[in-house]
C-alpha cells in the first residue's frame, strides 16, 4: 500500500527536483544550498522517514543528504518493503555507537550517552556535574578523529504520531540478540525556525511539553535536531548553522509556493470551516462594499454575513 502510494506520488510530481523536492524550474533551491559539507567528527545520520513525508516540498530532512558529504546521511523510507531491514542491518554494524534522537521516557542527555559508552571507546567521556558543551568540544578537538568509530544517529522524520509508531516499531524489530539503540533527548534553547512555527507549532509545542515527562525538550524539526546534536557532540558550529539556515531557505520557497498555488479543497469539518472563514475574510477585504450591501456589516465569518461574502468570493474566483 505504502509503496504504491509512493510510486504514484513520484509519477504525479515528476516536475520536482530530485534533490530539494521543489519545482525544478520555478522554485528549485539547490543553488542556495551548500553541498558536500564535511564533518570534523565521524558521524553518520540515518533518517527514517515516513512514506507520507517523502517527496514533499515541506519536508526538511531531505536537506541532510542533499547538503552533507556522500556517506554522511541516508534516507530509509518507512512503509516501503525492505527499507526497515536495510536500516536494521546498518544498526547492527556497531550497536554500542548507535543512538536514536527521541525525547521519550528513559531518554538520555548526550552527556549521559557518551558516559555510558565503554571506557575503551574513544567517544567515552566521564559524566561530571561540571561537564559543559565547551568542555565536550575541547575534548573532541584533543582526540584524534581517526581513532573514533563511526557514530550512527537515527532521526525520525514524521509528524509526532507517526514518529512515535516508528520508534516503537524499531524497538520491536531490533536485530535478534541486540538491544534496541539508546535514545537521546535534546534541549534546545530557542523555538523552531521550521515553517510550522509560523502557524503556532513551536509555541504549542512549548505548552504541551511543559506538562510532559521531559518539559525542557521542545519539539524542533529534524534538521534542527541533528544540527543541535552535532554541536553537543563537539562539532564546530559552521556546519550546524548552515543546516539550520537551509531550513529558512526551504521556508521561503514554501511561502512562494503558497502565494501562487491554488489551495486544495480541505477535508474534515473543522478544516472546511476554517477554509470557509478564510474565503469570507478575503472577500470582505477585496470587496468591502459588496459584503456591506449583502448585509455583512463587517461581521465576516458569522452566519449573518456568510451569504454576502460567499457571493463576493465567487466573484473573485470567476
């Protein structure tokens, strides 16, 4: 089912750039994105992306394989046959040096994760109350990176409901004889720059997480989470900052798309109602006299003003 839906989407969106997933002619952002970004630390990003996010211009995780040097990021599509097996095979290469970004119960901080590694691991750092990000970065620079094994980081790319399902599935399908990877929670100091933040996403996240088991773990987008993890592991800020800036660039392309593309018919009673009210407001702003003559009197969105604004709206569409 998922594979068929994904195949249809790829055929329907043949006009999209295969790298940035925007219209290849009108809104491609590839020329504005950095490419072949190398990391000073041996870290590989494994993006488990829900199939409903794949090839969507609004998705941000696509930016990781598009910008990082070959071999430093890969996408595994959840719901497509064989993709979970491919991911599990990679997780089994070095389970000790593998983690999942997930702010759930029993999650660790990055300091706790590196402290939990065997003392023989070049990544190991003892946990102390004085541990800071600056100290971690200094330690990373002192250690010769050639002796460090590859650290594999799984990031889940989906809306929260789907991401939670993927996280549970990973735990259930862990390779036989291997424990599921440890999961790490991040604690950003700022709200997300992701497009959803413009619609109250980040503010709502701050309120919802305040009552959760980890009230400091704000929801941020996939690229922001990975950039923050890189910094906490000691990666110099240049690459993480370029990754976050790419999210802003993607936002700008989405705003352009929304300003020129007709909105599809919404589904669901509440969505239809919101769409209905938006049409009324737009009609009232464009044709205030028509709405007034129809008996709206500025009460856009009320039952009394609905008919007049619908007429003005239909006039606009014609």
